[in-house]
């Protein structure tokens, strides 16, 4: 089992920035690709960003490209999502997820999920 715990969410004005963290515990973090997904009320879960185990391969959802950056430090079992130029439409619960293998953009590909952290962007 891999346990994931997100933090860093909050309320921010449009144009502002937030940095989300996801810390993994439990079994080894080794070999796991990590992803960030978000879900707003009444909407489908959306892929935000993903990063492979070694950190050299990343992927982003179209709506966040150029604004969000995913990174990781395996020594700290931590993945971050730096979110800049935030927009009200970025408001959602953000969850991190883990899967063995390469980066995936589909939620069903991920085995482990955190509880999520709320991000609210005011206009």
C-alpha cells in the first residue's frame, strides 16, 4: 500500500500562485509515476499533470499547460504542483495519485489516491 497526503490548498485571488505537495508513505515509492487530478463540483475528474519515476518525463492537461509545473524529489517521497497565473476555473479539489510504470492521463490507470486538497480561486 502507498498512502498519499496532499497539502497546500487554499483560497487565492485570480492571477496568484499556490504550491501543492503530496507526500507518499507506506511501501516503497520506487517505480511509481505520480499524477495530479482535479474535480470541480458537477464536473468530471480532470487530468492536471503527471511525472514519471525518474522525473524526466512529464505531461500536462491542455488547460494548465504553461501555468502549472509538476516536480518530485524521490529522496523526500514528495511530489509538488506549482500553480501560477491561477484562474477561477482552476477551482477544484486536487488529488495526487500513484501508479507503477509510465505517466498516465486516465484516472483508472492509477492505483493509489490521496484525499485531496481544496483550491479556490476568487475573481
